[in-house]
C-alpha cells in the first residue's frame, strides 16, 4: 500500500509533463505543416 503513495504521484507528474510537452509542441508550430511532410517524402533531391 505504501508503494502506491509513491507510484501515483510519479505517474501523475509524468502525465502532466507529457501534456506540457505536447502543448509546447502545439504552440511552437510543430504540427503546422502536415501536408508538406508527405510531399517531401516523394521529392527526389
């Protein structure tokens, strides 16, 4: 039972960290050019 007192806050903090990283990626424009990525695969440089 005492292990749950350690594991639950760690899991919640890792989840919050992942959510913050995802929101940062959205705000910094990581997902803006979705169509360009699929066309860059086909280009022959």
